C-alpha cells in the first residue's frame, strides 16, 4: 500500500494539469516556448504517475483496469472483475 502522501501528491498534480491544460494548448499553438517554461513544472501531464486505484502502487500497472498486477490477480480470482476469467488449457 502506497503512503497517502504519494497518492495525495499525484492528485494535486492532476489538479494542476487540469488547471493549466487550456493555457498549455494555447501556448503550444502559438509556439510560445518561453511562455511554456514560465508555467509550473507540475502543469505538464508527463509529471503524472499511473497509480493503482485500490492500493496506490505505481509499478506493474495495468492501464485497462487501472489496477496493479497484484490487486488485479486478487480481484480476478475472487470474481470481482466482470468478464475476466482464469485461463486454463
């Protein structure tokens, strides 16, 4: 389980990205790169980290389910994810 401060930091970065999204698009369209450098660092979407919705883990993240591999396996084995079955051959 990730520390709450890490998930809170990521949420704060997401708010900053949303706040400056329109301005970033405008500056990019005008090719005003000096104006882009004046924005806060966390305004860039590349600063966001994909984190598991349940545990906050960032490594081994499955984008389709927004879960880490460990949480995905636990929930899939318990039958909590619709349409996902254990493979057998």
